[in-house]
């Protein structure tokens, strides 16, 4: 297989794109991350791992955690969850309260902030220690017990929580938020503050490329159908307001975070994680999207 | 003067309009108020008082307090206050977050909930005891030291605070809310929970009809210009989403509350308060608006 | 009376504000108007006329015509007209389609473009020659048979009609527009393209300051009640998205146009027209608003 | 292959879902279509055709034509087209003007009405006879020279054109509409009024399942990359406001029309068309979506 030289080439070329975006600056802990980093890791469904660049360096996974939180919630709630959150693309910026108000407190999908807050609220109702549960699951999936939460990041996010608090309170006014707002926000920010590397994340999400079965542990995390459904939602809504463009350019289900990471996957073949901190205007990693587009082109990975 | 027989006639006829609206039911403490009540009181600028019907019975003043809070804030901040809240009619329902999001956390005017929350936040920054201050001011203006806050109402509102909390948090995310959200909400709900009668309110707002000078105490509460400006804002924005219709039908500056009270005034002549708990679809007292329209017609009070 | 020296003083001082705004440039015919012009005219209800500066120079009245079109429509439809157009301030920019879509094709008030289009559509249904009718009425009211329509302006507006055509078509889709779109647009743009001077306009709108009776002809144009109602709507909605600020600063009912003219009035005393082509961000004349504020301050004209 | 018995079974069972939706009634020509019809046709990439039920009966393809018009426009414009229309899901009802106004006349994607109007406008600029071109293309792709336009439907749509005219005019006001509005609307409604059967449509869209090569004629209609991109957009935005739900339940790229037809496809395997006139609240065929879900389940067709 020629995957390793391809990743090395992508790693080399991606660095030529440094300087085209901006590192997330809304909290100090993220703003301090060095801009000129790039890593890529691929975990195949037969258990082989390839990586290149800064693929072992942990970074703040941020919204990538939303995909994992949804998987946990689907395990516990199944289809019942969809009474509280929609499956449609949002069509507006990821943090907008407008749609939430017009649609009576039901967020459009689980990958916008409001939707993820409902997911974490649901997990809080059924898990005695929701942060611990997600952390332990991630460690198992990634085969790395050293994964940890960066509490400095979580605390900094909590100090800037007001827009998320506004959404949680608005949903509470519509009866779609059941626990104490600050408690859920703390769990939500802890999820976002997980520090993981490209290798951790490629392994951690391998179950989505493998019909729901974790490549690392062999455990069936989600049913095959649930996995297909989660991937469909990632395809239509995983990249904020740029999901259509990502589908058009890359053609894989994916999820990005403002830490500069993006996970994506080719069902039956592999999961992949790229990382580079500089973001475009939609909050997605510039070099990361370029790298996935290049990978998709080189391997002819588009699904359609 | 034929004012007393006119008020008696209006009191008699207004009772024929019972049954056309609905008592506010969003908190139990308000829902329990008997529907079939009507009171009217007029306080002239020369100090004479006229009243008829249930004009001595205290009721929850609710949003009428927003006009008084604004007067207090103008005393302390003057024109500086307008950096944090607009002077334009809102054009959307009084509790909408949409406009607040589009306009970067600056509420359209001080009489929608978001605007009143900013006003109370501003008072909280400059008054050590903002609830005490407003209560004492109201007692002085109305000449009634027995005016009190109905803590049961305030507590019940606080328990249903989520939409207001959403607005406060949203404004905080834009930097336009300086104090602890729950602290300000408690003060805000205390203001709304003032229990006052038509007579109290007609007297309490007499300064707005008297160029800023309190008829009861002779004190100059606001400058003449500030008073004219406050009245202009009441005229354009005082009745939620029905301000234009009220201007068209009644033609006076006014402010309503979901407790069923409405204060209005004719500059240089008198302030008036009506009360009847049944509300129309805009949250304004059905019999109250009718009574003011009748008063306006009978005395030819329209300003234009 | 000291009105003449006051107007001269205002004319002198207003010219010091040249350069602070921008002449409307969306059609060539308006963009060519010289920027440094100022005129003011006052027509008292006893028939005296005062003016200063460029008060005899005709300019494009633009949206000021909306107030006159509404008066004509009220003559023909009375209260029935309010089934097709609201009385509430709009709360959004004057040409927004958003509110029109949310509110099922009923414009918020007759002074935003959509509302004026409904008014002209209504006039078109009941008048065989709506343009002729408005023109003749204006000539009568102003006592100036030389008033004419600037067809170059009207034609230029029609060539740039697309946003107005969008609104008309949207209302037609909701059943609130009865005549051919282009026919009504041509009438509407002809109204806007009336070329009148400050003196013409002050005289032309004197009936609004005089309980509905035209000072020039003695004719009762509107009933006293209709006049009060029209003035109330001008007060709450006459200056686009700056109505609240105008109420606060000037305190009179008024109507502005992007040609730089503003009419305003003090019931029982006089109507006034100012003109200066440079506009602020809301589309209102910079020097014009300043002049009215100054007049209001000097004569203590505020209504409240 | 067991496809024929499966289609027969689906045809049988789908009829049990009659009565759960409503036939489109906004124009008489569509409202007259009998409700209780169901057809399904599958065209494999190796040229075999399977069908069951009312699969040979022509119906009004309506918005399905938007996918074909986009293919034609991509042939003529390539990526340049995306300067005038976006690739993102809309997040609001398919005929909303709100987003169009906020986003300066650039429609969110080519499958909402506004986006399709821009596509037809673009075709009108580069084709001397855009209606003829699309009709002839469809006949070639489907191998059926008898396909025709139902002019009664087209005319009826044109008579109810006002909302579409509003959108076209709004885009024209932003400079994103180049031809005469009514000319483009007539072409657009002619496209929508194509009368085709399930068999016609399954064959007509086989190029989307076959890497851009028409199964009927062997012609390369679109490049392989363009085909993948068009399919990605169908997946994210093809079913109006229910695209996410369709992706979740069916998991194929697809396009629906208010005539009750839906086309979908499995890349490398087949294209499929279902038809049943009763629609759900989103304007999609009730029995049609159920049939595709059943097909997807039975053949395990989900892409992820």
C-alpha cells in the first residue's frame, strides 16, 4: 500500500498553506497554540495505522467531541433522542439563536452548539458521571489511557459561556433542557477540552468506518444501522455552515473543531484525522480541509 | 369639572367588556387573580385625584415598572444610558431574541424585556440596593408608604426565568450585561412584582404629566427635556407590539403590564391608570385599552 | 413673532453641517443633485408663510409622498384600509422583505415601501387616474399649479424597480396586491418623483396641522379623527428605522424622503418643511433633522 | 437477481400507505391528479430496467427538473456557476425569501426555488432555446422521444408565479439575475411541467449512477468529478427541508418534486424513480419515501 508516502507528501504540501487562516482566539488557552502545525493519521479497519507530521501531538478536540457525545447518547436513548433534536442541516451560523427561537427550542441537529447541549443534557440525565464516561470511552476506543481533559481550557470556556448559556436557557424555557444549566455546561466544556492527537482520534472514531465495531477493542459501539445514520448526519451537518462545500470538495462524512482538528471516514476502509490550527471563516482548519481534499482526490475516495 | 361622572360611566361600561380576554396564566400567582375587575384613577397636575371601580385594589404592576426603572436610570446615567439600549420600536414580539442577536446585544428600547434587563443591570451597577431604591421611590411618588413587593410573585417569576435568563446571557456574550445574571433577574422580578393600585400608579407617574416634577412631593424627578423624551419613547414603544395601534386609537404615551394595568398621561393635565386583568393577544388589558380610548374620545385628549 | 429671524438663523447654522452626510446615489437622477443646499419653510394654521434658504427650489419629494398617498387612501377607504396594512412600527430597515414574509404579506405600516405599495395599489383600484389625482391634489393643497412630476426621476426609479417589484410580487402571492405590478410601480414612482419646494410642501401638508382642514383652500381633507390618527402614525413610523430617535430628539410627527426633504408639524400651530440633500445612515437628511431639532428646542415644540 | 419480486412487493405494500398525505393543490392542474397511484422503476448501470405499479404513467416532474437543469448548467458553466449559487443546505422552507435577503441575493443551493431560478437564468443566457434544449436532452437520456411538456400545467404555474417572481426580482435587485423575469419564469415552469414516467426518469438520471455516462446513449454527460459533486449536493440538499431525514432514513442522493416523484441513485449500481402523488408536510411523496427506505433496507444500500 502506498498510503504512507501519500501522507508524507500531503504533510509536506500542507505546510505550504500555513498563513492562510487564523488560530481560534476567543479564549486565551486556544489562542496560545502555535499556528504552524500539521498532522495526519489514518486508521484502517484492518487495524493498521499510518501517520505523518505532528500526528502524535495532543490538541483540543473541541466540537469533534459532539460526534462522540452523540454516539454515547444513541447507545442510551436510541431513536427516542430525535424527539429532542432534529436531523436537518442548520443553514445558519453554528451558534445562532434565531432558528432555536423559531423552532420552539428544538435544535436543528446534534452538531450545532444547541444540539450538542441537548445531547449532553440527555447524557447528564442518564449517567451519574457523564464526563468520566466519555473520557473512559475515548481512552478505550483510542487505546490510549493517557488521554486527558485540559481543565485550563474547560475553565476558560466556562468563563466565556454566555452565548451557550443563552441557548441552554432558551431551550429550558421551551421545556427541552432538563438539568441545571451550569452543570451541563461544565460537562459540555469538559468534552470539548479533551486533548487528543490525530492518532488518538483516527483510532477513536474507527468504529464509524467499521459498521459500528471498534477496531481497537472489537466492541460493537453502535448498531450497523445507527452507524450509517450517524455517518449520514455527519455528511449533511458535520462542518457547520460549510457542510455542503465539504461534501462537494471532499465527499466524506466528517466533523471539525475550532482546535483545528477534523475527523472523517470512508466506510469499510478507514477513519482519518487531520490537524492544523489555522481556521477559515467557517471555523474549519484550512490545511486540514485541503489535506482531506487531496487524500480524497489521490485515492478516489468520494462516495458518489 | 365633569371628570368624576365620566370615570363612573367608563367604569360601568368597561365591565360590559369582561370575558373578551384572558388573564395572564404563565405563573400561578398571576393566574389566580380574579378576572372581573376594573379600576380607573386620574391624578391631575394640580393635585386632584379622581377614581372609580376597583381603583384602590393593589395588583401586580409587572412591565409598568419598566417605565419607572428607566426614569431612575436616566437620573443616574443621563444620555450615557443610550449607548446600551436603543430608542426604536421593536417591531417584534416583546420577548424575541432574534433582533437581539442581529443587533449585537443592544436591545431596541428600554420597554422590551431585554431593554429593561439592561436598565436594571445599569441600576445594579450604581445602586447598592436597587430594589429598595425603586420601592422607596415609588412610595414617595405615590404618597403611600404601604406599597410592597409581592415576593410570592417575584419568586414564581424567578422560577420561570429561563427566557429572560437567555436574553441576559446573550447580552452578556456581547458585553452588554455587567452584573451576575441571577442577581439582576431577582431585582428585575422584584420590580415587576410591585403590588400597587390604580390610585398609587396614577399618583406615582404624575411627574411624567408635570414636566418631571412630582405632584405629590414637588420634587423634580427628571428634567423637563428628559421627561419629554421619556414620554416620546412611551408613545412609540410603550405597548409592546401594539404601540402603533394604541397611538392610533388612544393617542397618549402609555405603558402596560401583563397584570392588566396601563398607565398613560396627557402632558400638562393628568396621569391616568386603568386596571382590568383580562388581556388581548398582545398582552394588553382589553377593558383598560377600551377605557383609555373612551376617555381620550370623551375629553378630546389626542395629542395630534 | 420672531419666527423669521429664527428660520434665518437656522438656515445660516444648518449650512455648517454640510459634508456630514451623503447624497442618495442609487439612481443617477438623484445623485446629480448639488449637495450643499438647505431650505426651510413654515406654514402656520392662520395662513402665514415663513421661509429661508433654498426654500423655493423644487426637489424630489420621494417618500414624503407616502404620507399624502395615505391621506388620499383614507379619504376613499376609511378604516377598511387597515385590513391590508398595519399600524405598527416596522423595527427593520424600510425595504426588508423578511417581516413581509413572516407576516403573510401584510406590511407593518403605510410608510415603509411595502405599505406604500399597498396604498397605491388600493388607490389604483378606486381611481381611474391615480397619478393625476395625487398631482392635482398636491397642486390644490400647495396652491401651486406649476408642481410637476420629474419623469426622468420616475423612469430611472422604474429601471431600478426590482426590490420594490419583489415586494409587490410577494404581497400578490399572499393575495394582498390586486392590480398589475408594473402599473402600480409606475404610479408609485410617479408619486415619489413629484418635484416640490419646501414652501410647496409646508403648504401642502398644512391640513395635518389644522385638524384636517386645508389652510390654502379651506377644504376638509380628512376628518379631525383621521388627521389625529395619521399624525399618530407619522409620529411612531414616519422616519424609517429612526422614528424613535426622531420622536426623542424632535418630538413631532414627521415624514422624510431620500431626496433630503422632511415634513413635520405641530398640531394647531404650523406645518414645516426642511430640505438638504445629504443623508445619514438611515436615509434622513442630516441638516434637516438638525434644523427641526433646533426649531423644536427654540420654540419648545415638543408635544410631551 | 431478485429485484423484480422486491419491486412488486414494495408496490403492493406501498399502496397500503395511501391516504396518509395530501395531493399538491396549489394549482388546479396538479390537484386533479388521482391520489391513489404508485409506481417504481430501477435502471441499472448495465442497462437493465425493472419496474412495478404505475411506472409507465407520466406525471408532472416538477422540482426533479432542478437536478437536470443543474447538470445542463454545469456542462456549460463548470465551477463558474458557483459564483451565483451556493452549495449549502438551506435550513429553511424551500421558498423562503428571508435567507435570500440576508445573503445578498445568492441562493443557498441549486435545489431551492431561488437557486433553480438562477440556474435557469444562467441557461437562458447561454442557450438560444433553453426549454427545447432541456426537453431534447431528457428525451435522449430517457430514450423516449414522446416525452412532452404539459403546457396546461406550465401555464397554470405561470398564473400563480408571484412568489417565484418575488424571488427573481429580489435577486435582480442584487445583480444576480440577468434576463427578463417573466421569460426565465416561463422556461422554469416549462421544465417543471415535463410529464415523465418512473421509467423515463430512472433512465433519464442513470448518468448520475454511472459516473456521468448516460446508460442509454453512452454519452459522457458530466465528468466523473462533476457527477460526484452533483450527487453530494443532492445528498445534502435534494429533499427541501427534509434532506437530513432522508439521508438518515434512506441514505442515497435524491431529488423530489411536488408531483409526487422522487429520483434517487446508488453510485455504480442503479438509478431509481418512485411516484405517488400524496405528499407529507415537507412536500415529499409519502409512499415514495417509504418505498425508497424499504428498498434501501432490503438491499442494504446505504452509502455509509
